[in-house]
C-alpha cells in the first residue's frame, strides 16, 4: 500500500474570481515551503448532561472552519502575490523617471542623484524604495545597482548603495532613467482588494486531492536573523474543503528559483539613518481575518470577516549607543526600513519591508559574558505625514519585491 510522502506533495494556489467561485484548471502556482498544513476542523461540543450511567453521551460537531499554514524560506518573487492580498493591494510595477538629466555625487557614506528638472516627489518615488539607474551614459559603477533612498526632495534623492560598493561622481548625464525596481504593494487608503484563493494539497502517491476554497491570507510573520535564512510564515482562513481523486489545479507553474534571502546582505534604516548594530528583526502583519458567525442550517460559514490591518514586531541591537533608547524614552515615533538581498552583488534580487511610522514599546537588555543586546518591540501605525507628492508613503507598511 502506498503511503503519501511529504517530499512528493505539491501545495498549489490560484486566485479565485471571487467568493464562492473555487479556482480550477491551469494558472496555479506551486509554492515553495518548508511545511504546509491545511485542515478543516469542525467546532466541537461535548454533552455535559448528567445521567444515571455516569458516562458521556457523546460529542456534537458544528461548523467546519478550514485554515492553513505555510512556512517557508523568504525569497524574492515567491510570496509577492499572497503578500499583496494580505496588504489589500496588488503588487504593481514601481514608478520610474525617464529622459532625465542626473548628476551623481558623494555625500559622506551616501550618494546623491540630483535631477536638473522634474520631481522625484511628483513621480512617486519614496524613502525606503530601492531604485536603479537603468539608462543613460553613466559610468559602469553607477548603473544597474541597488540604491536605497534614505532622504528625498523634489530634485535630490540621497541613496545608500545596498551592497556597500562605490559609485562614480559625474554630472549632467542626459537621457537617464531611474526606476523603482520590481513591484511594490502597500496598505492603501481606499480601494482595498478582497482576494480569495483556492489552495490544493495534491498527494500524487495516492492520487488524492484536498482543495481548500475561499481562503484568504490572514497573517504573515517575517523573521530576519542577523545570520541565517530569512523565513516567512503565512496563515490562511477559508470556508470549504473538497476531497477528491483528481487534481484540481492542473499544470501549475513550477516553484520560483530565486535565491533565499539572508539578512547578512542588506541595509537597515532606523529614523532614516543606516544602522549597523541590529542583530535581528521580526515583523508580523495581521489582517485579523476570521470565520464569520455560524448560521442555522449550514455547517460552513458564509464568508471570511476581516478587521483592521495591524503590524507589530521587534528588533534586537547591540547596546553600543543610546540612540534607540533615546527614541524609546522620548515616546516619539520613528521609522524602520529592512532591505534584504539574496547575495552581495550590486544588482541582487531583494525584498524591502518599509514601516514609515512605528513606536518603540520597550528596550529590554539581556546579560551574560557577551555583548549586551537590547530588544526593541514596536507597533506600527499609519503614517499620516506621507502621501502623494510627499517623501513617504501614507500607509502602515509597504513591501517591495524585485522579482514579483
């Protein structure tokens, strides 16, 4: 008798046309994972009546509440669509400025890209975006290089080279193009998407399918250790499980092949300033998705209910100055940008997690015969100071993915 093997199982997802319209056929995507577990547990209620034989009279089964959990190693292009659904805005191509005249100059450890005309702000560039110079007769040291915007005015973008390599100072390079690399999503002010997915667990050893429809991405937990692989954990909430002997999401697109992100490659900004003492970070994005209330006469819920989107997390840092402690003591808001690449090359694929407004809620130190590490938990909030034609996004979180 064949036994299902996890190495052979395929976890596939496909966006639905809407609620109650399970996806099928081609067009699905096989997801990379370290683990995926989908289940459909019902509510249970055991009898508590008292009877003379002094034994339980059974358990009742109520509404089925399907849910899933996918754990994986974070890589560019792999989870972009699902993250966009969680943020309630599809991943869209980054903005660009074409036909510009740009001068490159050193500014301490950073560099400036100064336009002779036009406006970065009007074009939609933001602090925390990773950009590249993609056209124009630039020196080779300046083109196709990941540049993280750390400060921004209408005509000057101050950038940090993500891999730390040098640039070349030059002036008035005409017919230049500068672009936000890949795609970007953020929690919008309006026009929120409400995406449903079908996830299928296909067991080819047995020829068995478990299809979970009307699933919504409810939460993502991202972990960026100072050394080691970046990880992601996605939780979904859905309505219906369908068992069968035929594969539902046929001929899906194979898994992505981008390299896994490692936080040793990247840049961290706190309050707009690159910092080098952060030893790890965790970010949880919670869409507060839950099964709606049960109704009489049905063992499935009629929809998934969503609450406000909340973002929280923490980061750890060596206690080598009081900058972070001062921010916490002052009870002021600050910003956090985590730009992580797959390797140390100048144009490596990457993911950026941009939190334009957070508030630190602690600064607990550890102890021992080692460097003292402090933990800074935080809660994010909407950045009321951002918006169109301004230097920052008016959102609680933005995510940029170079390979999405």
